[in-house]
C-alpha cells in the first residue's frame, strides 16, 4: 500500500519563507516523478513543481507563478520530497499536495492526471 504524507504547512507573513516536506512509502521512491500541487478555495488544483530522477536525473519543472521563488528537491535515500518556498504572497495561500507519478510526461510533467498517488495535503496560509 502506497502512503503519501505532507507536512510543514503553516501561517506565514507575506515575504516570508516556508519549507514543505513529503514522505512516500510503499513504492520505489527513486522510480517516481514527485510533484507538488496546490488548491486555493474556489479554484482548480494547479501543478506547482515536480522533479524526476529515474529518466533524467534531478530534472525539475516549475509553474510560471512560482519560478524563481520555489525550489523542489528530493532525497531518495530518505524517501523525502521538499518544497522550499520564498517570497511568499497571499496568492500562495492554498492546500498543498504531494503526489507521485510513474511517468515524466511532456510538455507538462506537472499535469495532475499523470499522478497515481496523492497525500491529503498541508495548509499554507500567507497573511498580507
């Protein structure tokens, strides 16, 4: 059974930083593309960032809205995924989800339909 669990969500002031963590078990972690998604109230879920390993090393992909502010990374030895978020603003307020995909699909590898396993989310709230 695959289990994905996020942590690290919190209330933070605009301009601040936060690091999210995700652990996945029940799968061969290094074989999976790992991604972060978010969903704000009243909005559709959107892909934030993802990172590969098996096919093309630690290749990363970011949504335009977070480029230059967020950094995704992974530790395959610990089955951990991270999202370092800097320069946070109110538009970053959302439930953040971690997910695993068995494929690196172009042109958009952070398309939610490619992801097989999902966590329950961790809440990030940015106060302005």
